[in-house]
C-alpha cells in the first residue's frame, strides 16, 4: 500500500478555494468507486510542512490509473509519501491545449472552470465505462452551453462536443471567441456558421468547427468537432440524432437569463412565452428530450442552485425518465456555497445499458 499527497491548485478564486479540498475529496472518492475498484481510501485533508494536502492511500496504481487521477479538477501536483519525504509523481493529463482556452473568457455568470471540469469528470464516472475518459473518446453535449465553458473543457480533453443555447448574444460571443482563439494559437481548423432550415422554416443557427490538435493530425484526418446550435434546448432532437452522446453535462440556470421556454408556457411581453425562472420546471420539460439523445450506458450530469430546487426534485425528474441516479455519500459531497444567493450542487444519472 502506498500513501499519496495531492496538492490543490492555488489559482482558485477565494470563494471556490474554500470548498476546493472538500470537492476534490468527493471527486477522488467517486473516481475510486466508479473506475478504480475502491482501491483509493483513507482520503483526508492533512497538513504537511504547514501546507494543506489531500492525502490518500492506494493499492497498486497502474499507469492508466495515474492517467485518470492526473485529470482531477483541482490537482496541482501529486506526490508519493515516503517517510517524511515527498516523491513527485509524473502526471499525464489529457490536456491538449494551453489553459487560456478555459481562463481567457471573462464575463458575468461564467461557471468556474475548475467546477466545470469536475462536473464533466464526475459525469464521465457515471457511465457504464468510466475509464473511457482516458482510453476512449466520449462525445459530450451541453444542452444549455452559454458561452461554451463545457465545450472548451471537452476540447481540452480532445473530445467531440456539441452545445445548444437559446441566447443569440451568447452564441455570437462564443463563435467570435473560439474562432479568434484558434487563429491566434495557430490551430488548424475550419469554422462556419450556417442557418438550419426545415421545410423552409428557420430552426436556428449552427456553428460547426473542425480542428486538429496538431497540423499533422489535422492533415491526417484525426480531428475534433465542436458544434453549437442557437436554438431552444427543448428542441434538441431536431438537431442531433437519438443516442448520439455518451455524456450530457450542463449547469442549470440560476435565474431567468438562461431560461428556456417550456411548451405551452404563458405569454409574456410582446406575446412571447415567459422564460422559466425555476430550474426544476425547466429540467422537467427538457430532460425527456435530452434522455433520448443519450446512448444506453451513457450518463447525464447537472449542476444547479439548491436554493431553486431540492436534490430530490431533480432525482425524481431523472428517474421518471428511466435514468438511474448515483447517490452514494461521495455523490452527495459536492454541495458548496458560490455566493449569498447560490448554493451549488450536482447530480449524475446513468441511462441503463442495452
């Protein structure tokens, strides 16, 4: 048995930093439960040389196990603990691009990029093949993608990703950002925006980006695809095939700005249906459509403001659509305060295989 010490990234904002150690302990426990056969245990926070570490013990970690652990959301460095000495463990993260892909965008309401990575990781652990995060290429959908934080994290991992958002300004902002970033970083790519029509009716706009992690991979046809649709998430099935995604990952709206218009919603100003302020109401309307886009064995992960809905409410929505909620103590360990008005949590559920 070997003891390890995990140093939490020092670059968190102040509020998130207060919760980071507890969050990574829960994340590490989920990794152990779902992908490592329970071989990671005794997870705790420990001071070493006056510096706080998350320490744990593990049996026989193989290279592939270290590759998985290298992607923990708040991991800054990992050490083997030998007597009173720390021996660095060579990390092997999936990251293909510089961190500015995730950090350069600054805007009100942006989901913390460390939490976005955590949500994607924990959702990947909820599938029937959790090690696919490092050995395969799960396809990701964020059905309320905003300005693309989830899409950028998926791109960082080398995954194909798609998003939907009803806000035209967010669509335009993400399209401008990703095209500029790819150009400035000399990443070989093609990007185009088209109008989606069916029977002469306009359904929305689509941004489609094809890119390569290197010029050689791009020329050889080994590419990634990022697709974003400017449309209502309740109509996601109009744009994507059933069972097209392994992971559905989204941060539910905390207010009206990212709300969706439920079918049959009451008219608001200018005769338009009112936007929903309740994440529970929105998810009750949207999850049936999203579940159809998830492959058997795939998983959905949703974060939300607990002041706007109880965990039991979301669990009922997911189970009523045939999904199996993960509900271990570790899966209940992600709730944390964002600010005075937001207490954030996450929930994951798997679509039964076969």
